[in-house]
C-alpha cells in the first residue's frame, strides 16, 4: 500500500478487535483489564494509550513518513510538547513570523522556565546560521507563514541544522502531509494543528506531533504521558474521519483559491495579494520546488482608501472567524484578530497592517464566493464615498 490517497482512507491497522468493523471503534474506556496479575497488556490506562488514538497516531506517522506519531488535545499542546523536550539553559531559534499562540507560549511560559529564544528571518539563511549559539538545540519555524504566506526552504534550514548538530522542527499545519512531507527533506519533528485541514470541518480541536526517529519519539511520549494533554477518543475519531477526505478537500480549496485570486487581481481596490502560487516571487520558486501545491489560504491588502472593516463586515457567505482549513470559507483581519496578541509595532514591522485580509478558502462554489467578495467590495467603496461626503459637507 503506497498510494497517498489509499493511506488516507485505510491508515494502519491497530488490530484492536475481531468484529470486522471497517473503521476503528471509539474506545471510551479509561482502563483496561489484565488477564492476570503478571499479564502483559497492550493498553492499560487511557492517558498512556488508547486504540482509537493509536490508530490516528500511526496514521499521521505513516503519512509524514515518521517513526512515531502523537495526538494531543490541541495544536498548542502539540507545540508545547515539542519545546518541552528541551531543558533549562537551552537555546532555540524560531522564525520571526509564527502563530500568535506560539509567540505567547514562548514568551510567557518557556522563557520564564529557563529556555532562551532568538527570532530570525528563516528566509535569510546567513542570518539563521549567524544566530546559532553554542547552546542552540533546535530551529523551529513555519514553512509558509501566516498571514503573509512567505515561504522558507525546509531543505535549506535542515542542512544548516545538521551542520550544527541541532534539530529542525516544522509546523506543517498550512500544507499538511498532502502538500509537503518535511521529514523527507531534512526535518526532525513535525507538528500540526489538526484543528485545521486534517480535521477539516471546524468541529474538533486537536494537535499532532510526528518524529523522524524512535529516540525523539520516546522524548515526546514521555511529555504526552507525564503531562496528560492527550486527545480524547471521540476527537481522535473526528480527525481520523477528516483525514480520509483531506486530498479531495484540499484539491477543491486550491482550485477555488486560484479563482478567487484571479478575480481579486482584476480589482483596483486590491493593492497586493500574497500567495505562493503566484509566479514571479522567491516564495513561488521555493514552494514549487519543495511542495506539491500552494494551499488554500491567501491574503490581500486593500487600498488605504477602502475601509477594510466595512469590507469584511459586509461579507455574507464567507464567515468572519479565526482559524482556517475547513470546508467553509473564512475571512479575518489578522491585525485585529489572529495576531492581536503581538504588540502593534511588531505587527506593523511584520507587514501585518489594518488593511490586510486573510481568506481561508472552502469548498463552496467558486462563483458564489466571488459574488460575495464583489458585493463586499462595492459596499466598502460606497461606504467610503459617503464618509468623504460627510467630511466635506458636514
């Protein structure tokens, strides 16, 4: 069984029962009986292992070509586990464009517990190498940043890391193993917010970690079992089910994204569009070389004379919400929403302006999404003209 789509559907059997069920059942039991006092059991207590969760953990390891997979109660719990393998005095390089929740975890939690961090532009390979210190243990980054969709070469970063005998940790949420398998091009640990594309339906919170080696797997498992932030059997089943349709959903989302970008490119109200699928940029060159697609998220800036808040509040089909990667299309203002935890000066320095809109494209009919964007642009322009008239004539 080698085809990716076949692996999505069938995963890897955990040999949990003899009923003939085509899907692994949801096991709600918190504890498991021993055959006798000296008996050896595969599962004993649900925090340490659960058949439903194990199926998902084996499946994500299979899809990412890793040695071990681990399922957590959220994406942040998964990221926490990846950082928790380091100890007091260790130093970690991080991308300067990372998820706001990761930023908070690093600055308000791990820094207070003895880890040190240096933020660096991971597109600048010389800067990355120059930032490595004698106590540096890892480089952590997102290959496609949020919300500006800047692309970093996993292969190039991993080559630097290996020269210095440090780990490469990649957040693969935006691309998923369908579009990129970072472990194959040098990464050591991959994390996912499975809440997004892997779950795919905005109905589950989950996180996943995959390790390249058994040794790293043992370290992650210790954190998972000791701290206990495990994914419930019910939610593991929802992610398992979502994974089965990952490729068909992402194909449609990418197809829709291309159509929406083509429409917005023709609108004079749009100042700039950010998407690695657009040719002519260094982001496109790297993504085309290391990925099998460009994802279903893009962002764009409205001209300064177009009210971004009015535009986004006028959307009717596209929902105003944070998160991404689900079957429904979502829009947000990163400056006010997903990245509001960053200080204003850092948001602006990172290119996250009040005019920036991020769209997570769903699987609706593209024409309906385009019509929604068009009417919202019209409303925003009309509102701005009324505002100008009121200013001029009181």
